[in-house]
C-alpha cells in the first residue's frame, strides 16, 4: 500500500478531498510573553500574558457593548479579523490594544475601570474552530467542531483555575476569570521583559554563573510551589521563562501542559513536547517511568544546558537507543565559567531514566548549592555557600545566538525523524488539539516517590555527587511488525473480534482495499495498519470519520466511502490489527502524529518507546479513557489480517 508524498505527513491513499480540514488540527498554543516598543515589531502569534507600560485612563474613553464605532480604522480592522475591537467593554475591562493572537486564543491589553490599572486579558478564541458574531459572542464554526471547541474551552478554564491557586512572584497571577458570550476570559497582570530565549539571543557577553543561578533560583522556587500541590509544569523551556525588565527576575509561563495529580487519579490532558527538553517518560508513561518532579527537573536541566553550552541536549527518545550525551562536568572550557557542582548537577538532572535524576526540587537546589525553600516556595535564609573561585579567561566562549537555542526543525527526513516527531506533537506555532477524548485516563495510581515529599534539605547538606550517566548498551530493536503484533497478546479472553478482508490479494492500481469487522461485545474500533511501504498508521478512527462505535453482531465494513482506499503499492503485504475496546482510548503518549487524515506512528519513536517500556503495555495500545472516579478495566478484543498488494 502506497503513501501520498504530497502531504507533510505521509498517509494512505484515500478518496478524501484535498485540503479538507480536520477538526483535530487545532492546538493549545504555548503561552509566551513579548516586549512592546521594539522597532518594527508587530503583534506576533502568541497566547499569553501581556507586557505593557501603564497608560493613563484618560486615553480610553468608556464605551459600552461590543460594537464600537467603525469609524476608527483600527477598530474596523479588528472587527473584520474576528478580534475584539479597541474600545470594546468586557465586564469592567476596556480593550486598548491587541498584543498577540494564536490558534488557541487572543491576548489583549485592557484598562480596568474599577481598579484603574492596565491588565492583560486572555480570550479563548480558537480561530480554526470558531467565529465571532456581530454581538461579540463566540460560536463554533460548525457542528463538527463543537466537541473540539468545548474540549479546548475546558482546558483553558483548567489552566485558569490552576494558576489562580498559586501565589508566588515567579508564577503568573490570575486576577479573575469568567465565562461570557460563549467563551472564557482570563485577567492577569501586565509585565515587561524578554523570554530567556530572547535574552540569550541578545546577550553580547559570556554568560556567568551568578546570572544563571539567579534565574534558576526563582524558577525552582516557583516549581516547588507547584510540586507541593502535586502539579507539574511539563513544558519548561527557554521560551517559557520570562525575565522581568530592570530586575531580571524570572516568571514561569505557559501552563497549557501542566498536569495535577489528584489522590490516585491522573487527569489526562494534551501534552506539549519540545525536542531536547521533554524527558522520556513524557513520550510514554509506564509503571516504572511515571511523571513527577523529576520530569520538570529534566526540562530545567536542559534549559541550563542551553545557557551553559549554547545548545540543547540530544532528544531523550533518541538517547534511549543510542545515548550520545556529552557530560558538561570535566569540560575544561566550561569550568572556567561554572563551578564543578553546577555542571555535575545539570548532568545528573539530564539522566535519561527518571530514577537517575534528583527526585525533588529541594534535592536539585541542594546539588546547585542553593538554599532550601520554605512552605511558600521562598528561599530560606541561609549562610553563604562558598564556591570554588572561577578561573578568569581573557576570551570567554560566547553563547550562540537564538538559532542554536531553538528546537530542531521538524522536517521529515530520516536524519531528523526523532526531532520532527516530538515537535509535531505540539504542531508548534499554530498547533493542533488532539481530537481524542480528553477525560481522565484509567491508568491507575501514579505513585510519587517519598523523596519528592521530603522535608526541606538544609543549606549545609552536601550536594549530590553523581558520575555522568553512562551510555546504555545498544537496545534490542523491536520491529514495527512485532510492535503491531504485541497488541494481540493482551486481548481479553471472551472478547471475540473477527476481521476479514474482502479479498486477501489486491491488484495495484485496480482494486480497492476493503474488510469487515465483527465483535461479540459493544465497544470502540481502532484499526492499525503497517503498510507495504513500512509506515505505521492509525487507519480508523481518523480525521474524516471518528464514529468508531460497534455493536454486537452488527458487521462494520471499512473503509467507508468517504475515505475509500485503493491498492496503490508498493508491492508487498499490508498488515492490519483491529482492536475493539470497551472504552475509548487515549493514544497521545504513543508518539502519534495527526498532520493528515490518518494518525501516523513514526517508526523511530515507536522503537524508542518499545525499548523503554520494559514489562509495560505496548506503546500502540494507549490507555482506556473512563469517567473520573469510575472503574476503568482495560478490556478489549483484537484480531489481525493481511492483504497482499501485487
């Protein structure tokens, strides 16, 4: 079976119309903060908190309603683009200018008429899913987008609730949020500054240890506050740390990927992965590699690696197969600017497996010789920890510009498949909301190591002295065919599924691929395909057809006419596995990409996940999705068949 080379993500040939939009292709943007006033800077595609200087109230005449006079040129432009025009009143706030717009929402500067201050208003407005009505309300653009629109709104509200409970200068503060006119609004303070990524790109002098530790001190304090609430950020990166103007103090941004663990249940939400910063457990969480404080510590260590060396570490998923990480400790050039314990702490934080890293922020801060933190996350008063004097250097190495800091390009070549797969999970810049169900997964309890909840480590505690992580022996490669076959092993006895092709052989360019499925139990159908060209797909459900429910004794014929498939070659065997699951399934941690009609599992990512899973479930299986608090048995039946293309 052939794949169409024209789309960015190869997909099986189908009868779908070109350019047909998938309701999956909408995503949670990464929250960012920008600086105003830079020459020539236009409002960029962002989704985050405003940076702004205070503007006198008298410059903003009060106007009621959401349809101000169209005589104002800027207002006319905003109206035509679906944005709120300048002068629009939303509750007690008046829109004064647009800061930025992304696929997930819009950020405005606004004047608070009640408290007389400038604020940032973040509005849920997914442009690919919704339209602005004449009365200012936001409605899904079609019925087929409503489910995805509502799912995005729930995530937006969850982010607001998450931020509202924290109170720390290095965490974004939420003044209030509410729902109105079919959407949600979030009000936050205004800041002025640059992201760490921008700051690194603009620095002309070499980075010094004191500057770095000043940033990491504030960020780890913020993470300590989050972790105390069993909440993990899961997207720490240079573009998600803002440095305030004048003070240089850090503020942690973008909580779209944050996840809270409540008692013994895990709230499953969209995961945003960045190559070089995401640890291996974010690609596939297994019983022996769950997410926790160590997940954020890996990402923060990767940020420190960028600041120290000018480049991000190799993607963790690639390191599972062949670890080419070069430890910072022992590098004579770096030792001229950074103490040995700083370099060793970064190496320890970047251990591939979670148990090799510091297990709590307190432990990581101790390794960095930073004081412990109290219950509010603030650093405790402590005696000064003396560090080895740094050797002066006449020509310190410079930090490369932003080109060396940015995440790898997501081009689909054999040499960059790992980076491309990770970047595609977020579809960076415009992004795509996974269309799979976003409710709680039934993966069971995620046990947090006791060390994570340990008391504050005393400032005098000796730092962890761990040897650099050794490269693991070459992992045993699991073929795509073996990975597909592993889905059959865990099927439940008595859950009978049959799947038969209409014809076991198909003539290339002449015959259509067709098969029929039956099940003795009701459930949800998932069809996996390893094509004759060697590509792994989730054939069904897909962007054109999500109705994958099957009833007992009611045969289901696939593919359906809306996505008919031809035998397109190359000559060889197409392998199929059909799952009928009692519950819908969440496949996000499998590395699946949704860039075309069909989901695709990049083979390199699949190999890495297979090598990391140990005795855990197959990566392709995903997790059952069940109502919160309800029993969630992972019951499914499976069957396989083949079609030979000639």
